[in-house]
């Protein structure tokens, strides 16, 4: 009985947040760095299915860099990076499409259905959702079929919302030249969140959030204002793979997203803890 009362109390405490976020769009970027075993993955997807059942509108954008690298190694294709961007020639692009649009996307959709939800797997190419333009590296080198988001067409996402489906999106864009482009998943998530005017954009990572001292969770910054970011970049507090996530957060905030979050996706039910508890977890970046 005592345990049941505690569970009821948790629901009561979560109720104001459930009421507050009902009907609101939350874009969740699920990265390859948080992909553990199936049970760990189910924890995250259970949170997303629950969000849908209580009236929220989750949209999932996934990456898969490590899986792409492993698939290329099996095929004897070298993985080359320039200024942190994967060089994506035509053979590499075929692997990207197979891994992102096939393996990972289909796995996530299947598990959501297994957990009682309804999901549709999409590529950014579907209905020209992500219109991409070709880019070069920061040093001006050609890196193949790598693109940035030029425009987001939300029509297909609005259609999915009307039919109560959870969209699961692979970050590939369609160029005006008809080619498929490999788009950074963080950038894609930020652009989609901005286009949808989402309530929240949440990045699931394998770190607690942004820490003033690297690898020291005790120095976790629970809230950052957008105006503080340049100083944190200059001081090296924000560095490496966290930079594109912060850039995506800033883009989303400027586009009308209310709050952005960077949390540890390896923590069981991190999404529920961030959204439905007063203390939350991780770091929120706000205007």
C-alpha cells in the first residue's frame, strides 16, 4: 500500500506539467551516442509514447554516425572527416541512406509500435520536408553530398499530427539538383523545431549536460541564457560535439522555440524527469 501511495503521489506531482504541456510540440533529437542495448532504447521510447498518450506532440529526429562508420568499415570504405564533417561521396551517401533511412529509422518505428504507440518513419526527403543546399567545410574543402537545411516544409508533419502518429525522422535533405544530402542531425532537429514553433527542443546525449568543469557533474549548469553562450564558447566550457547542439538550440530559440534542453539520454527515463519534474535534469538553454 505504501508503494502504491508513493506512485500516486508521483502522478499528482506530475499533473501540473502534464496539463501545461498537453497539446504542445516537443522535438527530441535522439543521438547515436545514447544507443545502448534494446532495453535502454525502450526506456527512451517509452517516455516518448507516454508523452503522446498524455496529449503532447513528440517529434523524433535521430542520428547514427557510429552506425554509419561501422557499416562503411564492413564494406571496406574509409571514413574521412574534414573540420568535423563526414566526407560523403556517392558510395558513402548510399551507406548513409541505408543506415539512417533503413536500419535505425525502422528499428525506432518498430519499437514504438511494440510499446503501444503509433509512429511513421520519414526521411527528410519525404514531401521535400528538408530542403538542403550543398556546403563546403569551414576550410573551404569539398566534402561531397553534405548539406545544410535551407527550408523546412512542415506539411507532412502536420498530416502526421492530425492522424496522431509520432514522426521519426532521418536527417537527409533533398537538394534543388535532385541529389540526396547528408544533413547534421543536430541542425536538422533545430530547424524542424523552429519551423514547428515547438515548445521544447531536447537533445539526448551521453553527458549530464553542460558542465563548467568538463567531466565534473557537480559543476552542471542547469540554466544558460542565449546571451551567455559566446563567453562559454570562448572559455572552452562549450566545445567539441556540444557546439553543433548549442548552435541548433540558438537557431531554434531565434525561430520561436520556447526552451531547449541538453540532457543525459543514458539516464533511465531522462525525458520524463526533464519534462515532468520541477528540478529536471541536464541543462536548459533559454532566450
